[in-house]
């Protein structure tokens, strides 16, 4: 079964949708945007902390895996396992680095991150 995706122009209905969202959560519309800005900042810092922890753990695991490898007269299977471990950790690190762009941009420009998230959520509401 194929699903049809449709988008709506929320430009004319933005105020109506914002008021509807505010009513649903029991606040006024002027309270919502600052929450989104604070959330973008919090998510950015949380991601940086987890990214740093992951980077440190990856480096430690990489050093441990290469210390097990004897490059001079070691077993080729250990050398392969060390290189494979290093390659996997480098791949995970690169994925985390690519994913960090949206979270880091939320720290640099939290108003933009808040607005894009708010518009995305408002577009899912029915006018």
C-alpha cells in the first residue's frame, strides 16, 4: 500500500496553529517559543557532552586495540582485529561528527533551531 504525502502551506495559518498548540498545552502562545529556544540549547550541550565522552572512549579503545597488535612480529589475526576495531571506531566517530552539525547549529543559533522545530510541529496540526 502506497502512502501519499502532502504538505500544507502554514504561512497563513501559523498564528491559528500556534494558538491551537498553546491551548492544547494550557499556556499562551508567547510562552512556547522561549521553551523551544532553551530546548535547542540544552540538546546542543547534551550532545556535545555525549560526543566528547564517545570520542574519549573511542580513542581509549583504539589505543588499547593497537597496543594488543604487535606490528613487528605479531600474529596477523591480531593485527587484522586491531585494524578492524580501529576502522569501526573511526566510522562510528565520523557518523557522530556528521550528526553533530544539527545539534551544534542549535547552540550557535538556537532561535533558528527553535523556529524550524516549531514550524515542523505546527505543520503536523490541522488548522
